[in-house]
């Protein structure tokens, strides 16, 4: 049965990518953005953080049609820590983007007004600059400005 093997493959891939994309600093965050604490600079002050959420939805009976689809949300951020790059202390350049790929389970298979996924979007594919900023910690103040 090709449909059953496809469903099994989608579920296995979703589980694998969920385990692969997990990160302790990300899991403790309550916001939708990647927290600054997740950025641990490598040499030259650069840090790269990636996070991936994936899910599969299968409608086995009822609804609009039988079938399976998947949705995913990737967030990535690149940061430059000026102190670690030997430029000046306390500076942070940060750029964060996101890519959402929606399988549209509500409109294709389920037909539910409530919605079965929080990863779906109105468009099949969305790519956005999520945020970009420079933060400078002032010496002696202990506070950061954005």
C-alpha cells in the first residue's frame, strides 16, 4: 500500500527532524524569536543558530479527502559579537530569518475551520527577514540598547 508507506515515512522524517532541531536554549524561550542566549560565538565572534519545526498531517477518513501532507518552519540567525571579533567590546549585530512551507492540510484534506496546524500559512511558501538589529552594551551601565 503506497499511501501507508508514505505516511510512515513522513512521520519518521518529522520525528527525526524534531529531535535533530531541538536545542535547550530554544526550548526554554517563551517567544517566537531565537533568544540571544542561544548564540554562542565561535572564533572571530560569529555564531549561527538554526531551528526547525516540522509536522505531518494525515486524514485517514472523513473530511474533504484522504491523504497526507507536511508543514515546516525554519528559523535561522547569524550574529557577530564585536568583542569576540576583537573590534570593540559589547556590540552585537544580529540578523534572523524564517522560512515557512505549508502543506495546507485544512484546505486539501481536513476541511476544518479551527485549523489542525499552527505552522500553516495562507501561502504555500513564505520567506521573510524576521529581525535585524545592532545592540551595544554600555560600559558600567549593565544595560543594552536596541
